[in-house]
C-alpha cells in the first residue's frame, strides 16, 4: 500500500484457508414479514442473560403455533415475549437462537419491507435476503418452560400512562440505591400508582401517577432498570400493570395490544 510519502507491506494468508460459508440443508422453513421479526427480536433480546453459566438463557427462543410466531428471552429476573404473524401459517418447533446471532440477523432484515423465508434444521438457521445469505448455528439445549410461571389471573390491575410511568422511573433513578431498588405501590383508594426510591447518601423521591385500578392494594420492590426495560417495546399510550401481591412477579403489557408481555421478578426488601 502506498500513500504520499508512505508505503506499507501487509502480510496475508492464502484465500483458500478462509472457511467456506455453510449452506443449511433444510426443507423446512417459515415465512414472516422482515420488519416484524426485526422488531420482535429487539423487543425481547435485552432480556437474554449475559452469563454463560446457562447458554440456553443467552438466547432468543423462537417457536410457532396456530399461525403465530412467538419470540421469548429471559435471564431469570425478567422475561419478555413478543408474538407476530406467521405468514406461512402452521407451526414451528422450538429454535434456540443465540442472542448475539439474533442481533446480527436483526440488522440484516430490519430494512426489508417484504417477507423473509427462514430455513432451519436441528442445528442451523438461514435466510436469503436481497442478495445476502445469512446463517447461524442454533443452541442444542432445553429452554425453560416459562409458561409455567406466567400467572393466569391477577388480584390487582392498574392502567396508567406509559409516558408518566417512564418519566417517574427516570427521575427516581437519581435517588436509587446501588441495587436500583424502587418501591411500587398500587393504591386503589387514591386511584394512583406510587413509585419511590431512597439512597442514604443522596436523598429520596416519591412520584405519584394517576391510574385506573381494580383489585387490592399492592406494595412490591423492583429493580428500577428492569421496569424501565419493560417499556421499551410498548408503543401504546397506556400500560397495564398486573400483580398478585407482594413477593409475586408483575406483568406489564400494552393496555391496547396483547402481542407483547413483560414479566419482572420482585426484589427482597
């Protein structure tokens, strides 16, 4: 390489040593809208575990049933599930997609306006998108049966504005302790959701948000960052907070859209 008064010699290796791109040998596939699966992966991938202790948790689970494709991720402290339409209909077995690979796949398909056909076998997943061939390995393992921990009924439900809830959490983070602990209180008598945080070295703050509430009073502590993360994939104006009382996980949903749910585990006070 030469440029002006400089020159450099760069050592290379034979091009034959570069590994051949594997082609997935598979006759099974499913079809989804490119923008839908990109948005779905982004909605859940932040919940994937960062620890390598359980590789199956460092992943995004994909599976399809009744014409719907579900994407799930969890790190045992929070869980997110997003449902999109399977253009091809039918069902898809459980595919454990490594979270890093899923993020790469998102960058490939996010600009695609039409449908994407995804091929898979027991070990690999691939797609041909606008001249780009993408392939990734799949994890060999068993994803936790998360459906067992999803509550079917709730003793308390509160509906409040998403923006108000997000703003309160952002300001409370200034006063949160090293565990980012936030106390959430649902108060039917006051028709409000109260959020508070306290740090002995900084101070404390209490924020009260108006809400429509049915059920019993609830007081639960959460990691404030986990609650904020749960709002990232919600685009509606209002959110629904569903709880079964102290010590129980809280379900957060878009009040007008059931395609996304977020479950946050409580903290020990």
